[in-house]
């Protein structure tokens, strides 16, 4: 629903005021989808779409703060995306690096890189690590930057980390198999120590997770928005939070 401009502001304010603060999601995962299609729809370059998408990030983080969200996970680049053309991938990684530097420079949010960083160019890894280091002491919204991220790979990495940890401690394979539990995976995920996502938002009209936070999203609520990521508005975000607040969470039942 696209409202005339004067009505849009009024609707947005009323929507924000109606949100029950005691039912805000603690952790919101966002799949930033639709940059390329947004660019094609305007006859613009793919890089232009990715840049516009990067420009949207700080807005969404601000909106998240307004409603009381504690953690936001932004899926900026999947492991599948690493197979894109070298030209597009180079541009996209450079845009991600710039975005991380700009977010860190604000000193407003605490950044954490999540993903298989060993698959990324060293330059990108340095930018991500620098963003983490520059914001390590920031108190406030925790922002996971998911780059080179794949849910299946994360689970495999968690199992590997568990096995290595116990191998170093001298545990036998039989001992590990006997004591192994689901919590051992949770303790070795990229997001260990964080609350699981309460709400996962995907833009661009696609209604699938695509491997995003596979383990952590077992009890998440999902919200699929038709807008391409560069067109995602505050009212779209507020609608997602309202939909979450209105749902009766069954937590797997």
C-alpha cells in the first residue's frame, strides 16, 4: 500500500505509536534482498543497486534502536554469492568494506563479523576485523555483519569446532558421541552467546530463508516484504514489528 505523502507521515507515526514496547523482538535478522532487481528496474548498474542497498543499512539500524531491538543480523553476502562474476563480486565486496567502515566510524553500534571469513579476500577480512576492533567497547545495538555466510556451513563449522576442542582435551570419539547434545552446536555457532532471532525479515518478495541462520531460526517468526531492499521504508519495518508483536509465539508447538 503506497500512501500519498501527507498521509504517509501520519500513518507512520500512528503505526509507531501503536507498537507494544513490551513485545518488541530482541533479535531481528534481515535478508537484504533485491539490490540487483532494483537496479535493473531503473536501468542502473548492479553496483549502483548494491550501493543504494548499503546506504539503507544505517536507517534500519536506527529504526531497530527506536523499537528496542538489541541485536540485528544483516545478511550481506552468502557463500553462494561468492560464485558471482569476478567483476560483480569485486564491486560488492568493496561496497561492503566501505559500509562497514562507515558504520564503525559512527561509534553508534557494536559490529561483529559472522561467516566463513577464510573464503573472503584478505582486504575484506581486514575491513571486517577493523570494524569489530573499532566498536568493541560500544554499548548499544549489537550488529552482526554476515558476509560469506551460509547456514549449513555454520553448522558444519560448529561441529568441527566442538570436535577440535574435545580432541585437544583428550576425549575419545566414543566419549564425544556419548555426550554430544544440541547445546554443543549452539555453543560453537558464530552467534554464540546471543539470543536467537525472534523475527526474520526478507525483502524483495522472495519467501524462503535460503540458508539464513538455519539453526538459530528454529523458533523465529518470518516476515516477507515485497519491497526491494533499497526501497525498504520505515513503515515496512514497523509493519514487520507489528506483525511479530501480534503473533502468538508457539515456540515449536
